DNA sequence: GTGGTCTAGACCACC
DNA sequence: GTGGTCTAGACCACG
């Protein structure tokens, strides 16, 4: 599982985690029954405090998105509650709009933003940390 | 000017205000030089504490989006903030990366994001909706 | 770090704090990366409300002089604020004009101001006075 | 009499006026017995509200720096209280130091500041609005 | 009435 | 413990 959090973002850290795990489940990147990293493990990966990840897991569990099996770990629920089909798109639209407004006020054009987005995509996809077969 | 805030939303109240005012400026609904409601007035309209609105105004002013004239009121800045465009571009790149990362996790493709961005641009740049043919 | 504020001075409390911290940074008494006292701690030391110190910190942060890490504290920025130097220069020019105007009204000459400036520079750049041979 | 006030400065408008008039008296630019412009007149010159100037005059009068002669106007006192000889210089030093600190943090050098100061002086002295015999 | 500053005190997020 | 947000309410400066 690959999450990206932004410590200086507008959302609190644990809310970023909750949102991203929900979105991962909705998009199929996380399959029902799949094992999640322990909160301690994830906290190391994200370089944040374990309690912060724990808080996100707790909220996800209380909503039925994930399940804790004592001694085994945390897993995506077999039948996770469906994420409102339009919500992910709405969230994304809101972020995109905020990004654009910000850019326009700073004097950038749509073309500028498009170019910046393309560059960002190249950076993100060229690295692709998940597909790097750690060892054979 | 009409704003709506959601006290139980994920973003803090003042950040919601900042976003919406930037959106209004970028879209032209708020024209350069135009007067904003006083922070007290807006706080009554939104049913929140005056200082919360003030904090939003303070941030917008420190970014150069608005200007205040003591005793007169708060106004949309005449000229866009003159901050180093290199730094602006860096900020924008970081936000674009975050947007893309979020989109990918949620199962969207670059093409999806491009489309969403185009739609957002259409909404932002369509001439001020408030003054459009009041009636047919 | 040691600050002194004068509640009955001409400058507002938080502006006095901003000035003194900038002075400390410029003189090197506060090194890049160094931790500032928490705003609560400093507020106790100065016997003023925590929010007043916070406001000073907020302004310093928005100018890029300091950085905050949630849960950890507030630190002097590692690198000087990367703001458009043209704008900085404009600000500086305006302040220099104001300084000169004040000096002329008070009966000083350009040479006087030059001398005062040189003295101020000596004070600012003399190595941190706190660590200078505690006694002879 | 020529005053310069800065509406966005750190000091309140009326305090700027008080300080400058005191300094003018101390430096001899305003002689004992000399007539001051009416507060209405000065308010027009400075483009501020008459009451603001009035407030400054009131404070100056209560301190014995100026006198109001009903129906005649406002005059510099014949024996104005001496301004602490070092105060003007101290004020100036404080301003100079704040200016320098600001400049150093922004990455300017003492030489830069010196050059900026020289330019500012040229602007101030080349215009010299007071000596422009309005009409013959 | 407008913005500017200050206070006291509360709750949340994070380490 | 740290910073982040919100509230209620007060007084000053300015037009």
C-alpha cells in the first residue's frame, strides 16, 4: 500500500490517512480481506507518530471499512461499506478547483497548470516505488 | 458576496472562507478593488465568531489577495500578489503532485484529472453567474 | 532567548515581539534551525496572553522567518525567506524613505543617519554577546 | 510644515503626528510661537480624517508643546518642554536597527542598504516640496 | 461602523 | 507537552 501525506496540508494527518485508505478500497487498490500494515509499520513509512495512524485505523474500523483480528493484524473488511460513487470525484473536483483558483490568482494560465500537472505525473510515474521487485 | 461554510466539514472554518474567497477572486465574481463585507458582518451572516473571519482575512492579506484600509474596510487587491513566481511555481508543483497522488489512489487516471481540471476551469472562467440574464 | 516588552510602549505587543525576534535572527543570536520557546511558555515569561505571542509567531511564519512543526515546536527557518527580491527591495526603499524623513524632521543629516546605521550594523553583527567571555 | 505619515506603518496615525511635531520642535524646524495649520487643514494635506489630527493636537497641547488661542489658531508653545536630548536619536537608532535586521533576513547586505538609503535621500531632497513657491 | 489589538478559556491534533 | 482552531467579549484607532 502506498499513501502520501502532507504534514503542512489543510487536512489533519489522520484525516488524510482515513480518506486515502477509503479511496484505495473504493478504487480496488486495496482488496477486501487484504492485510494492512500495522499502525506502527505505517507510521514509520509515513514518518509520523504511531498514535496518529492508530487514530485513523480506529475511525476506519468504527465505520466498518477495516477489521482488526487480534494477533493477526488489520485487514480490509470483506464487505466494506460502499463509498458514495460521486464522493471521490467531488473531492477531487474541489481540490482541482482550489488549485486552479490559487494558480489564476498567482498569474498562471490553464496551460501553465496543465504543464505543471504533466510534469508532476512524469515524476510520480517514473519512480513507481511499488513495482520495484525489492529482491528476487 | 455569498459564502457557505460547513461547521462539520473536514476543513477548518477559516480555511473554508479563504478557499471560497480565492475562488471568487479567481472567477471574477469579486473584482479588483471591490469591497468585502466587514469581518463582523460576515461573521454574523455565517453565524461564527468575528475573529474566525478575521483570521481568514488576515491570511488573504498576508498573501496579497486583499488589502485593508483602516476605518474604511477590506478590498480585493488591485494587482495580483507580487511574490517570486519561482516559489509560486514550486508551491503549485507540490500541490499538483498531491492532487495527482490523491487521484491515482482513488482510481482516477491522468486523463480523468485533465478532464476534471478542464471542467473546473470552465466553471471558474464562465462570466459571473450572478449577473447573467436575471430572467428570460 | 530573552525578550523584553513594554506594555505601555508605542508599538503593539505582538509587533514588539516580531521586531525583537527578527533582530535576534539577523544578529545570529537565534541560529537557523534553533527552537523557539513555545508560544505558551513565552507568554508566561512575558506575562501576556498566549494568543498575543502566537500572533507574532504567525506573522513571522507567514514571512518565512520561522517554521512550525506540529507537536514539536517552532524553529528558526533554515533558509532565508524566498520572496521576490524586487518586492523586498521596494519594501526596503519605502522604509528607508520613512526613516530618512523622520530623521530630517528630527534635525539629523544624511551623514548622521549613515553613522547611526553603521553603529546599528556593528551591534547586530558583533558575535553573539551572550557567549562572550563571561568574565575577564 | 511638512510631515510624512504612513497609513500602513507600525505606529498609529496620531502617534506618528505627535512624534513628528515634537521632533520638528526639538530640531528647530518649528519655532516657538510659530503657527501650526488648523487640524482641518493638516488633515487635508495628509489625507486623513480631521479628528485624527485633532487627537494628536490634543495630546500635544496637554503636554504643553503647543497652545490653542481661541479664534486665532494653534501655535508652538513659547517655552515647549525640552525633548529628552537622547530620545530622538534613540528612536532613530531603533528604527535603523529594525530596518537593518529586516534587510539582513531578506538577504541584503549593509552595502545594499547604504545604496538604498542614498537613493531614498536623492528622491527626498530633489523634490523638496516646501521650497516650490506655489505662485508668485 | 470599520479594522487593530488583547484577554481568558476551551477543545482538537500530534509527538 | 507542542501547535491549531474557535469562542466571547473588551478597548482603541480611524472615518
